[in-house]
């Protein structure tokens, strides 16, 4: 049993080694072939390629050099053989593709530092090997699929979409006047334009449920329409955004009063407000997002309505708001 297990392990190891493709590196005496092979293995690991080395054979001319390199590659059954020869300021790299029997040659400038020299040559050899095998990519898919990842060009990076500049948003809105113990609910529709991907300006209108109050024999119904202007800076991330800035508001108020026994008057007014606002957005898609906003404003010249000296509706001094909704880019 032990003999059988050992035999199976040996056969598996031999088969795994046989699947590896060999690349032979030869170098003239001015180049350390082992050091070059070590650098090349860094760029070819993961492609089932074994890098071997051998001294370059002396040859009189280019034809003889290519023949000698091809012969050395044949001796070790390599798919490609490389010869590297470095001069004073340049490096000549020859690659013989033993699969297609084609040869490639290039000359590159020699870096001054040895570390840069071997890394540069190893990268160039990798590029030459990829070019040599590129024409055979269809055959490699069946005969050597592990090399396809080396030969096939990388997938092009996705083209970044143009940033959206103009958007519209619809939201549930809540407005409260804490000092008057008043809370309103409604909807807001707003538009926003982005400037230089850092700043944004917006305008919105809220439609809120009327406020109603009864004091003795007087009934009050108050309708207010906030018109909102926003200016903010924002921090952008792939899925999340945050914005903080100033908010201005014109609070358009219409008060209607009725009484069966007393003389009452209605009122129309516009009150300005100014404050700060913070927003957070989470993208569902590139042009669709959910958002929440919160604001605090100081109201100037707002009305405080009374009935016979008793407070009825107080819109003065402080307003706190919040919205949650959906945004869509339109351009």
C-alpha cells in the first residue's frame, strides 16, 4: 500500500511539473543570468512558467546568435528562449518564440542602478513574450489555457461616467417651531446644481399641512409655504455623500381666522430665516439616491399670533426641519 501511495504521489508530481512551460534565459558575461531569472520569475509567477538559465553561446553575428539561442531553448524544450547582452549604455534583448519560430529583438537604455536594470529587463522580456504569443491566443485556449491570462490584454478600465450636475429631489418634510410647540408635515420638491464637484446650490419649496388652533370662540387656520435656498460643500464617495452648508428661507404665511361672536382679522406675511443644514446621501445607482437632511434656522420678524392676549400660534425665533426622500439626476 505504501509503495502504491508513493508511486501515485510521484506520478502526480511529475505530471504537475510536466504541465509547466519553460522559458530559457541566456545572458552575456556582463549580465547575471541568475539574477535576471529571479527578477523575471516575479513577473511570470502564476502563469505555470518555469524560468531556466544558461550561459549565452558566443556567436559572430545576429543570425548566429538567434540560432544559438534557439538551439539552447530546444535542449530544454522551452517555449521561448531569451538572450540578453548589455553594452555601455544600452541593453539588447532577443527573444526566440519556439512555438511559432519567430524572433523579436529590442534595445533599451540601460538604467544606472543594478536594481533598476534587472527589473527593467525583466519587464521588457515579459512584454516581448506576451507579444510573441499573442498571435496564438486561440490555440493557447485549448493547448495552454494558463498562458491566456499572460497573453490576453487586460480588460479596459471602465470609462468614468460624466458627473451629474443638475438633479431634482422629492421628500417627506417635517417642520417644527419648538418655542411654539408646533409641528407640520408635508412634502418638498427641490432642485440642485453642482459646481466644480465641491459646491452645490439648491432651491426648494415645501407644501405643509395647515396649522389649526381654537382659542375660546376663535378658530385659526395657518398655511405657510417655506421657499428655501441652499449653498453647501460636499464630500463625495462612490456610494455615499455628505453635505453641509447654509440655508436661507422665506416663510410665506397666510392666516385665516373665524369667529361667530367676535371681530377677528386675517393676516398675510413673509418672514426671512437663516441657518445651517447637513445632508447625507446614499446612492442606489449612478443617477438615483436616497437622502436625509436636517436644518436649524433662526426666524426673523416672524409672527406670534394671540387671541385676547393668549398665545395661539407662535412661529417666532427658532425653526427645526428635516427631510427624507429620493433624488434623481436629470443632466
